[in-house]
């Protein structure tokens, strides 16, 4: 039990210990300046594809100050874990958006929505350099700026964490316990930027080749190849983990948007669990303090015995509630973590079904979102998934808490108080009542099966046909059971409502499935966002369509460069500028356009000298045109050839 004076003493001690600390809220606001500068530098380095009217007014810009893209939210699969840890660095500030701490002044209630929007834009701009430095095509500049920016954040965060680790809730090591995921993410980003810089230096020194940019990934190629192969006759049996938990698919990769969402959700769950555990302890301590005050008032004022008898029951309830709440914190956290990973499995399962053309997993009357809604769902999904996960944790925790209280008061406390026999008696009555209800329901089914259905048409049939027998007896049976079913229907109606509330609350964080009744699925905005998002990913990342586009690009490049390309790769087998095939082709094309150069080649010098002794001009012309006609006949046999630059005569 903590008194008010002790609490004030703890707060004053914390404030004295944290005088040397740094205000992270103030640092967040100050970081806007370097974030804008870094974004401006990266924007200056890039050039716009299309010229704007400002380029004519300011020609010295030369098309610079293009849009800086933080990351590809649709089809990018490169640097997935780097973007994931960048989201991990953002997680602490994302959770800050749920409160109003980032606002340094008081705002009226009507302006809170605008304040939340401004706060979200500020957080996005502050952390924008982490993503922009990873995605910029100017890798050297991005790596250098990323190193400087991440070093600044690591220094300030570590300094604030270790110089002022104490907190009012978790005690001496509160900031270390709550900030280590963010620090780990920042350290990973620093290592990634250093690796980028070293790689770019090696490429500049020609010690390493630059990775070619391709439309398709190797895992997508393998997926298409698996579709073209015949399925094996005897497949390897799956293990228990693959059958019941998760089956790994090497030909599928989750995009960086999904991985970043999962990482923020997990870090948010970790922070939410710590806050839940700490605040619940403080709340229960306050309740104990109020109970002590109430007990003192009852004893001093000589209140009635009934009120005095309630104090032990209240004390027992507080003790049971505290232990139940703390115990269910673990189960609620594990449940939310399992839901988070289950979302990954559902994302892969639903996408693979869409790739096969299967849409049967969607509700029957569910309207597939339009194109605009599907694209907007990509922007909404990540934020909604994080919010659903965090708030769903609290709701699931409350459901677990109610079940824990019911279990303790129904079984544990009667045994502790020596009322085991009465508890078993009451429990037996409840079980017997439920058993009788279930038995009567089963009895109706058995009677219909024996007396009111016609015999099987064939002995091999599993069930009797849906054809009535003994109709008069069935009408009497239906009449007398009508009154009993009315009474039983009332209890089933209450149970139906109770189960619906419990299951709906339990699954509120599951955005991949609807919690609405059949026919009302479109009212579930979370599920509509999920369906729109997977449809957008299906149309943009289908491996078969991407492979087809890759083949078109490869064939187009092959026609322009006239070099051999692999089936699923844009990498030529030889450098196009120095390949012998290109040199021979340019020679052939030059001689075809300039027939008089044919006799200047070495293999024709001897024959040209002999021809020059008789009539040099006429014989040379005849020989040259004969060679040109042969070249044209070869051209007519093949397809039309693209135009290439004519090589100079000296090189031939």
C-alpha cells in the first residue's frame, strides 16, 4: 500500500533523477528541421520524368526536386526487413499518437481531430528520412544521410534511456524495458546504412557488380515453374507442425508493408502489455487504499453489522480481481500474438486462393470492393490492423478476466471455504439441467430418425431419404413438442446472444474475418478493408501476370540489344557493346547499306586486284552488287531487322 506522501516523494525523486535527461517529445519536434533538410537533399538529387511549367521559368533547376518515395507499398520485396525495422523505430511514436502528449499546448475539444491529423503528419515527416534513405536510387547519399540521422537518434535515445531510466510505473528500469525494441531497430538501421555505403564504394571501385533491377523475383519464378511441372505421384507427408500450425512456402514472400505492420503490432502489444500490467497494479493499490479508508470510517462511526460484513467480501473480491487480471494478462497477450501471426497465414492463404481463381472463401452476398476502394484499402490496412490489434487486446483481456472471475467464484472459492459439497450439488444441478435439455433435443432427432422417416432406398445409403412416414403421428409429435420448444427457445435465445457477444468480442482484432451476421458483411469496415487490400495485391503481384510482363520486357530488350537473354532474367549473357555477335551484325548491316565497301575487306583484296587488271570500275561494281543482292536475299528470308547505327568504314 502506497500513501499519498510516498507517491509524491517517488515522483519528486524521479524528477530529481531525470534533470539531466532529454525531453523526447521536444526532440521529436526539433527533428523536423533535419528531416526536412534530408528530404530536400534527396528530392534535389532526383530529376522529374516530365517537365513542369516551373522548369521553363527556372531552367537552372534542370528538372530537379522530384517526389521522394519512402517505399513501394504494393510490389516491392527488396529490403523487407530493413523497412520492417524502420517501422520498429517508428513504433514508440505511433503509440504516442493515441495520447495527446505530442501537443505542447492545450487545444479545445472540437479541434482534437485536426490535432491528431497534424500529429500524425509530424511523426510521418520526422521518420521519413529512414525510409527515404533506404529507397533512394542515390545509394551513396542515402547511406551517408541515413548514417548521420540514425546516429543522432541512437545517441539521443540511449542518452535519455540510461541517464533517466526510472519511471513512475515500472520503477527503476522503466525506460530500458520499454525502449529496447526501438533502440534495437535503430541499431539495425545504422548497420544497414553502413552496409549500403560499403557496397556502393565497392561498386564504384569495380570490386562488385550492381544488382540488376527486375520486375520479378526468384520466388515468383519458382512458383510459376511449380505450376508448369506435373505434381509428384508420392508427395512427402507433412509434419504435425505443418499440418496444425504453419506450412512454410519458399515460393511466397510477404511484402514489406505486411512485415512492417506485424512488427509494429508486436512492439505495440509488448508496450501495451507493460502498460496494462503497471497501470493495473497502480489501480488496485488505489482501490486497496480506498478500502482501507472505508474500513476506518465504518469502524469509527459504528455502522451496521451488514455494512461491516461487506468489507471482508470486498477485500476478497479485490484480491481475486487483482490475481485474475494479472493472470489473464499473459493469456490475452499470447492470444493477441497468435492472432497477429495468424494474420500472416490468412494473407498467404487468401492470396493463393485468388491466384487459383477461387473466391468461395468470400461471403455469398459480399460485394467485392471497387478499384478505388481496393487501392485505398492498401493505405488504410496497416493503420487499421495496428489499431485493431491493440484495442482487441484490451477487449480479449476483459473477456478472459470475466471467465477467470466466473471460474474462481464457481469452483475455487467454494473449495477454499469448505463448501465443496454445496458447490458440487449446485454444479450437478446445472449440468443435469443442461444434459436434460440436450437429451430432449437428441430425443427429437432420434424419434424422427426411427419413426418418421422412410426406409433407405439402398442398403449402401448412409442416411434415410428426406421423405416423411407416419404423417399423422408426426403431426401429433410436432404439436405436443411445440409448447416445450417455446420454453427451450427462450434459453437458447439468451445463449445465442451471449455466445455472439463473447465470440464477437474475442475476434474483434481479427480483421481477416468478419464478425457480422450473414448478409451484413458489408457493414464490417475492417473486413472490407482486408478484402480490398488482398484484391489489390492479387492484381499487382500475381506471379503468373508478373512473369508474363517479364517475358514481354525481356523480348523487347532482346529486340533492341540483339543479345541472348534468359527466360526470366534481364541480364544479358555477354555485354551488349562488346559481344562478337553485335560486331558481326553491325558489319553485315554496314556492308548491306554500303556495297562498295565489300571489296575493301582483306579476304577480297586478291580477287579485286585481279579484277582491276581488266576493267576495274565495272568488275568492282558488279562484284559488290552481287554481294549486296546475296545479303538482301538473306534479309528477306528472316524477319524485319531493327535499325542500328552504321559503323564507320575504318572499323570494318
